């Protein structure tokens, strides 16, 4: 797929997603038409090498794709981010067999991938997991547990699941050496409940997945056994950042405010000029930091910058969305209006893993050490 074709497919995808975003928000359910359009676009193969049927693109392509999708439907952007995140883990840590088995399906859109890390009671730093894997006599695993706030719950065909496999003995702030990651297929005994009534990202199918006596082969462990912290840290250096979702939200909110001012013939209003200038300045600051991560510019500090981009972009997008709402006024403070939805969606990114408070703590510890 050439660059021109990719552009045409992205334009077509965005048009289709925009049609169904309001319905997804109203119902709290991912719309089948949106998901079908995403899969059919061929863009889910962005990070997958061409030898596995993908586009062979880099993290900058992925980040800009996610941001573009977020301008029309942040929920689908989050689903896309999760898919790319799992693909990146398979590329870095996956065995030859895992790459061969999963990458072609993930590239074609035949399969969708999601991450399942969070649990009720595990804490933001994922230190107290109750999802446990027990070794069988033949060397495989039986896994039981429930994962919460899983984006793409019930939609994904493949989950990257964080599981307790041993005794905690590391001092990592996020995950520990008693934990491992597994690639588990939905057909292996995963059931989903995506009825979580979220305030924002309502079309993201975020909910719970249950694993009951899931029999999983040892070859489905991804990365070293007990290597969860290393796999997690690798995500920070792969060029993907949730800040891309916030960037798209910021772009959409700014565009709505600008369109409103122009539509009302208020271009010469000095107060509104200053307000729009502030919005644009913040938007470009977000873009610069997010693109820096996506381009993997930062050397030894890339992992810190990745978390900084998530914190700064998510919190700044909240401000941009709120301020854009102020410019638009009461007409935007109505259910069904895009700016109202963006305000709620912007808040959600701050609460996604790691939550901003924990991300700040991790950065602070690394700076001091």
C-alpha cells in the first residue's frame, strides 16, 4: 500500500468513524460499522513489517494515525493505540513462532489486540495482582482471574495479559519480577463484560475480562518469565504514547473553537483572538512533545520523555477542550455536541495507565537516581 493509498484510506476511515461517534457515545457501545471500517482500512498493520503482511511503517506513522483518528473518535483511537501497543511488544519480545502466528492476523485486521493489565485492588502500580498462573505437570499454565478497565474488552481476539507467576521481589514502581506477560487468545476461555458506564471514551468497549481455568501453553509467555518490568519499560521506548490520543482531541477542540469564531463573524474580537492564540500555542506544544517521542528523539531520556508526553498532553488537552468549550459557549454544553464529548474524553486519558500521578512518581525516581 503506497503513501497515496494510505492517505485515501485514512480519509475514508475518518469519514466513516465520524458518522457513528455520536451514537457510540450515546449508547456506550463501540459501533460495529466503526470497527469494521478500522479493520478494513488496512491501517492496523502500520507497525507490522512487510514480511508479515504489514505496512512496515514506524512509530511516527502510528502516532499520527492515532492522533488523526482521535480528532473524530477518541474511543476508536484508544482501541487503535492498544492494538499497536501489543504489536510493538510482539515485535520486541515475541518468539519467532509468536510473530509468525499473530502478526499476519493483526496486520490484516482479521484480529484485534488489546492489553489487560489492570485489576480491582491491584493498585495503579500493578503490585498486588490476583490473576494467577499455576504451572501444570506438563509445563504449561492454568490461569484464573479478572482484569478490569480493559479497553477493547469483548472486541479483541488476542490479549496481552499481566499475570502473577511467582513471588514479588523487585522494587519496580510499575509491575514486579513476580509477574509475567502472556499472549492469550479469546477462544482459550476469556469472557468479557464491557458494560462499564464510563463518563468518557464511551465507545472504547472498556470493561472486564474473566479468565477461568484458561489452559495456556508455555510458548504463550512473551518475554522472560518474571520479566514484566522489562516488557513494560520497553513500551516507553517504542515510540508509542497515549499523548497521541490527547493530541487528536486537542486538534479537534481547537478546530471547533476556530470554526465557531469564524462562523459568528467575531474574527476581530481581541479577547477571542487572544484565547485562540493560547489554544494554538498549547496545541503546538503538545504536538512537539508527542512527535518527539514518536520519532524516538531523546536518547537515554526517551523513556522519561514518553511519560512526560502522556502527562503533559493529557492535562493540556483537558485545558484546551475546556477553554474551547468556553469560547463556544452554552450551545456546546449540550449532550450530542462534539465539544462536550471531547471534554469528557480528554479527562479519560489522564486516568489511563499509568495514571498521571504514578507516571510523575516514576519520572521523579529516575531523575533522582
